């Protein structure tokens, strides 16, 4: 199977030797594409090394794009060299360059993370103390990889209020882990998926790392361009899934219409395609009604529903869940176990107690009122700049999707605004091609009304300076 030996006396790390040896064999064409490599145990015996050495080497080969893994089956060779469209990025979500770094005194309109004064510290501290007293050291032991049972039951009751009826719950450590798990479950290099354009860059980055070929469908004010989607699916066969945000979409803030939701489900059922519904905003609505999810009308079990608590609770808690079709739940548990065994027992148990006591509902009522006030205040400030256009009038969420004049470059404008003392996210962050864009996203999640006033003043000054530079370059008539 392997034509090389591991030399234990050379001083070179053993797993690097294994990595280099297999990589060389792949590059020399000694393994055909989709060839299954030896199991970890068999490879360790063949090369007389520990299993952990093989695990490290296989992980490196996967990261470099030479292998792909199928849960419960094994490791398979991709090819000598991956095509450019399968480039594996190291940086992840490039939005981190703008929104999650320490910006010092800069007013941050880039981040969609709620300000810390909104965190329900007292109630959650009480929940932590309660479970520590009740469960003792058990809270620090490994939990069921599927998630703490009582929490899963409480989440099922929570979902019932959203008209989602399911017991197939998988607890994960944040929505980004859910996205990573889905990629590992359903994708191998070259598989096709469909996303909205624009969309969340963190998801695109994760799917690219799994080797996916990503097809973008333009977004309209009520959801995807369905004609474009249908024509694309007629040409592109074997699409694995469609990734979407139905309610208060990031970054546009739109909600899919009921008609388009139903059409999408029909397409998924007809073409046997899964739909990944990423929901982090549906509780943050400013009208009378909480918009229903796609999962709530998913009779054919085609929707993988992701729910994050980052935007509606405390992001550092790193708790989210997936509501899965029954056929995928066992695979999801296996992938989760390989990722980190289980999510924090203390966090799960404390959050279960917090939910069971009804604290989550009073907290949501409280933050909705605060965010609604910030939404109105920021909207009024935006409307003071006539050349700035709110692309879609959202009725919920934590940000505005804005359009600047076509000739402006949102990247250059960002740099100018940052010097003035305010940040936002340039539109190029949300597009797969990463082209220059006359769009940008500003968020009010982490700023109060006074900061909004000051930040929008800086924003307006930067905008006027950019316009002034344009006028200065125009030829005299």
C-alpha cells in the first residue's frame, strides 16, 4: 500500500514523514482519484507508528486538499492537484478583518454582536449556581455528544412555539460548528451547493474548505430569484444543498415571502436537495408577528435548521442547535463527536434551567424593545444623507443594507470612515467573487443611541469628504 518507510531516528516528526510520503505517492499518480486509503489502525500497523501519528497526517492531507473524508467510511484521495475552484483558504470569514478585531475607540457599526450590557448576567448567574449545587462535578464531565437530554427536550418545546415539531435535535458549539458539521456530513471536493448572493461569508468559507463548488443565485426583495434558481438546477445536476437565511437575512435584512418558501420546498422535494436554513435573527422582529421558518412547513424532511443563540442571548456561550431530518441525525452525532466530543456541560445545563424557568422569553421581549429603538434612531440618521439608499426596508434584524453611488468604492470609503472613527462592513465581504461593491452593511447591535448619533456624524463626514474628492476631480466646464 505505502512505498515508503518512517525513519524514527532522523529527528523528523513522524506524522510529517507520513504526510510527505503519502503526498508524494498522490502527486506521482500512484493512487487514483477516490482511492480509499488504509484505515487509521491498518496504516499505523503498516508503518509501525501510533494511530495518533496517522490521524495527524491524514488531517494535514485533508487540509491541503489531497484527501476527503466520509464519516463511517474512511479517507479517500482527491487528485494530484485540486483545481483552482477548490482552493482551501486559511483565513475563514474575512469579515473578521472589519468587525471582530479590537478597534479601540472606533465606533463599531461592523459587528452584529449585541453589546454586553444587554446580557442577562444575574439570571444566568443564578442558573449556573443552581446547576452547580444540583449536579456537582457532573457538569464538568463529558456530555452526550447529541446534547444534554433535558435541554434538547426544552428546545423541542421552544420550537413548538415556532410551529416546528421535531425531536431530532443536535446541540452544537455555535452556528459556525453546525455549518462545519454539515459540510463534513454532506460534501466532498467538487460537490455543488447553492447560496444566495449576497450571503454570510463565514458559511461560504467553511463550504470552500470542504471543497464545494459554490453557485450563487441573486437575492430579490422577497427571496432568491426563483427563475434563475430553476434554470440553474436544470443545467447543474447533483446539487447537494441550498444554503439560505429566510428571516432577516444577513446582510440584506429581507424575509422570504411565503410563496417563495413553498416553491423552494417543492423544488427541494422534486430534485431531492437538502435546504440548510440558518436562523439567527427571527426572534428580533419589530412588528406584531414573528415570521415563521421554512422548517415549520417542512413536511418532506428536506430542511436542516440551524438556530444560534449568539444574537439573541450571549455569543460567548457558544451554544446553538440543529433540527435535522431523521436520516441525518446519527451521522451528525458522529461528526460532532469527532469535532469536540460534546459541548460544554455547564453551559448546556445552565441554559436548560434558564429556558425552563421562562427567562429566555422575558429576555427576548426586553432586547426587542431596545433594538427597535436603535433601529428607528439609526434609520433617521441614515435618511439625513440623501445619496445613501436603504436597499430593503427590513422589519427586524440588527443591520441596514445600504447602497452608495455606483462610482464609489465601499472599500476605500471604509478606510476613510475608519480614520474618522467609525467602522462598517464593505459589501464585497458578502459576495463570493469578492469584487468591489457599491453596497455596505451597518449594524446597531453593539451601540447605544448616543454612539449611533456620534458614529453617524463620523460616517456623514467621511461620506461628504469622499464626495468632495470626487467633485475636485471633475473637469471644469
